[in-house]
């Protein structure tokens, strides 16, 4: 992991660590904006609150454990807040009172990152399901990923019982047959509110008509995107004679939803989910995302306005406080390295940020990041976070996976559709995990009348009498949960009992995870060229350079996670 250059992140607030929801009698106008504000280190909560009021803002919720508040305010608030000594700064969240999109744009976005689904384009053939060997799970023959990390051998003695794993993602389908037995509905929470449109009127999550109470808040057992359900399934699908098995098949799945239906992940839900994890005995969290709207948060980039610089400083500060809070309370932090196919330790060009319009006319622009140390992607580059790169079936680094010597901590299977003998696409070279039925119907992948799977990138298992569905995805988002699952096994094997079941210091978990990983040297030559023959008949090539030679190195960090070795078997 790359260490942030920021100093200590503790904040003296003079109040107890609670999440306070403040009621408001003032109606918000269409011109008001919602902000996330970080209190300055050493500032009292009272002085910080006074500074918010003096800047023209009204606090609607406060996470006093880490000195962060959600504020509504009008024009001029950000400039005043950023000038206050009692506040770090303000990050725009979203326009309050945005109108519902017209009928032509009412379809709810059901997207994950382009890399994770781009291999599905064009015609294709569904993978054949091999007969499972030594497993009761009917689709285990399609899980090359579990073989790569030797999960079955580890599960002979350790399955993660008593370990709580938090899924910071787009939600979890708690009713899925291959998730329900391990789903903790009591502890699961949704920290997000659906956003119909952005400040430019573009559809984000779509209308809130799905929620009968009109609150724009989904239940805590719902995933209308599919990303979070896939992640949860990889970590802890049970051994129950249905579908597949996860890395830690007896761990508890706790949905800590921080992502929108559309796949955006904003600051306030992320910090609230992390502090909740720290208070509620969560042992491991998986974070397969970066905090929008900035892929890289820079503290003083010359292309950024003063307001944008302050916003990025606020994101870095608030996220690091939340990460520190959770880790200090026994939460092991695991995150995806990213799908940009770049070396995070080298100069880059970021043309994707900001990726969300929080004010009218806002759009992404080009920034040359000449000093990688001055710009960080959160949470992956946060202090104390285990960054995970992705491998394909042959153990090569996946073509899309970001990398970097000193950035990547470990590698894990995330899939690579083109990691084949001839460089053509194979769905089976990606990762199979749970797929919500309602989403499958909405995406046209499942026939609601017959239950038949209509696409080659999805699979059903009806052998138990009830059909369950699974989809193929690829990405570092899929690699990270394999590492999180192994972390859960480590807690289960070496942890001591506490009120929540098991607990183990995140420092010890990380040490065992990295030490037990299977060494994987850089390829020879170190300049590795990927050749992909795409379904449209074209060929794509790219070359990535692995630095570091033997482990640790920029492609694999300390190596590919090994579940069997991690639990000492």
C-alpha cells in the first residue's frame, strides 16, 4: 500500500462517537446543495458546528466519531467553509430537490464498470458445467478461482464461522438462495439514498417509485445493481448443495451499502458504513470501488479550482479518519486495486474526474498527474488498506488490472476473459457468483415466464428444486473479495472469541495474509504484452511493465493469496 502524505487524522471533538441525525424545520429549496464537511483537527465540535452555521449551512446529520457532517446550504457556502479555520473543507454531495427525469430516461441504471461487463458483447457460447469433484455444490466445477487459492483445502478445517464480513457495495440480495443462509439481516444497513438525476438532469439512479414509502431508500437486503451480491457471494456463499461456494462459506454476510444503484460511491455513505463497521463487531470489510467523483484526489493540482482542491482534501481527510476508526476497532480493510490498467506509482493522466455533476455544467476535464505521491485514490490508497490486484486462470495479471510496486499488496483471482490459449474470449475465464433474479429479469438475462437463462454469461442451478442464478463478471472488484474471504478465514482460525463471535487484530490479519501468499515473480521479460482478439474481429494490444522482480513486485505484491497456507494447512 502507498502511504498517504497527510499527517495524523485524529480529531478532538469533545463529543461521543455517535451518528446524529438532526431534524430541520427549514424547507430546502431547489437552489440548495448538500455538502459533506470535515471538521478541522483539534477543533471542538461546538466550534465546527458554529463555523458551519456562520458559513450559511445547516447540519442535517453528523458523524461525530470522525468529525464529519452532512450540510445543506446555498450559494457561497463552500467558499466560506473552506476559509474557516474550524473546518477542513466541504465536498459537494448532490443537489437537493432535483427533479424526476422525463419518461424517456426513467429506466434505472443497472451498470457496473465497463471492464467488468465489456467481455459480454457480441455472440458467445455458454461455458459447459464440469461435473464437480469432491464438492456438493453443483456449479463448483466452474470455480477455477477457488482452485487457484486452494480454498477447498482450507475449508476442510476452517470456514469462517463466527466472522462478520461487511460488504461496502451496491447492496446485497439477502433473498438469494446462495446468500440467504449466511445473510445477517439484523446488522445490515443501507447508508445511501437513491438519486434520480444529477445537476445536469442526467439519469443517475432513476425515479424512486420502487420504494412504497417514497423515501428513495432501498431496503437493506436489496441490490438493484448486482455488483454487491456478486462480491458477497464470492466471499461467503455457503456449502448448502446449491450453486457455488464462497471462500469463507460459514462467515456472516453484513450488507453495509455505500453504493448507489447506478454504481456511484459517495463520501458520506462510505464514512458512515466504515464507522458503523467499527462499532458493530465487523471483522473484515471489502471495498471494491473508489469514492466518487474523483478517481484521484489531489491536494493542490494547478488545474483544479480552489473549491475542487478543498473538496478533494475533504475526501482524503474524511475517508482516512473513517478507515482509521474502523481499523482501530478490529476491522481489516480490503480494497480493489482498480481497473484502469495503469501503474499507480507512475505519472498518469486523469480524464475521468469529476465523474458526477454536483452542480450544473460540471464535467470531467484532463489533469496530468506528474507526481503520483500528491494524488491518491480512496479508499484503496488509504493507510491501513490492503490493495488487491487481479489474476486470470493462468495466474497472469489480468489485462485491465492496475498495478505498481509498493501499491499492490497481494493478488487474487478477478478473472480475465482473454487469458486463453489463443487470446480469444472465454466467459469461463471470468468469475462466477450470485446474480439477483429480479435484476436478471430486468436486464433480459432471465425469462420470467420460464426461468430460463437467455444469455451465455449467466448460469442457473435448479437442482435443489428452487432455481438460483449466477453471472460472470471480471475486475479487481472480483479479486478483492477473494482476499477478503481469506482474511475472514484467518480471523476464524487465529482469532479469539468476543461479543461478536471472533476477533483478530487487522495488523495480524494483514501479516498472515501477505506472508502466506504464494510468491509470484514478474514475467520474463518484465514488459508483458497482452493480445486480445475481440468479438468484433479487432485485436487489442497493451504492454505493462512489472517492477520488483521476485515477490514483492508491482503485479502481484507479496503474491497470490493462498487460503490453505493462510490457515496453516
